[in-house]
C-alpha cells in the first residue's frame, strides 16, 4: 500500500494537518473501487457516514449560537442549504480533493476524480477522520474554516448574494454585465488567499479578498454595491 501512504503524507503536508493515526486519513481517501481492487474491505464509506453527522452537528451548533432569534424551522432550512453537495464541492475545490483520491483503475478512467458524488463523499470522510483522530474541536475548526462563509450566506438569505444583486442592478442600467477575475493568489495550500476583481467593459470597478475565490468575488461585488457613484457611472457609459 505504498501509494496509499504517499498520498496520505502528501495530503497532510499540503494542508498543514497532523494525524496521530494516519490510517484514518488513508481510509478517508480510499474509494470503494480502490479497496475492491486491493481485495480490501477498508474504504471511506463508514467515515463518510460519521463525517456527515459531525458536519450537521457543527453547522447546527454554529447556527444555534449565532442566530438566537431564528426559530427551529428556519434554522433547519439554513442548515440544509449548507450541508449539501454543492457546499461540499466548494470545499473539495478549495482543498483539491480530487488530486488525493485513491481510485480503482475503472473509476479513474471514467473521470472519478471529478465526479461530484465522490468528491462530496470524500470531504465528509475527511471530516469524520479528523473527528476520530483529534476530536470535535479540530473537526469544528476544519468545517468552519471552509464553510463559515456559506453558513453566513445561507443565514442571510438571497439578499447576501452580492454578485446576483450586482448583476441585476447592472443589467437594469446597461445591456452588458460585469465579470470577475482572480488577480492575486497566495499562501500555502491549506491557507490560500485570493484577491478578485470585478470588471465592466475591461474597467476594474473594485476588488475583494477572501480565503476562497467565491468569497473574494462576493466581497468585490459588495464594494461596488456600497458605492452608488460607480453604479451611476455605468449607465452613463452606454
């Protein structure tokens, strides 16, 4: 299982993690197709189950502590918007999950490294492995590092989606739309920093920073919305 050890060590190094039991992380990275090829029953499905429970707990706890005026039904809806495949795929993208997966040859050849269900399941398995190895505090830290922005966005509802709001306002003034580009990227793999720019007709309107591309773009859009002079000027350029 030399490859499994190499991939596990690479994941730990690239993401600044330390495991007491590295076999747990190796298991989290092991897709059933790889285990089957190796005639093993060890794969990430049970850890995925556990990680899903930990993820739900961390998000529920965060919502309970930070949104004390929201009723149970509303909190449940918010949690469902965060604990979903779309959000997990965002985490997978941030940590380059597909790069570290242990897949069987058939799954590898059929594009398994980009398959949404496999990536989302692996993220939950990683959360489960962190919980077993280091406890709830470290698991909570990992989840919130990658999903706190999504939780806040979901809790604020559609009004927090600055990119959508900006698009609607721009298209209400002009026939064109804004576009985004990452203009700076720095930091180690486990703590990336992004700076995004929002443009209109190749003109830089504002920039935003964040620990993910999505967050940086949202911050850039928010800054344009806060400056009514920029929006007024767009209409005069038609």
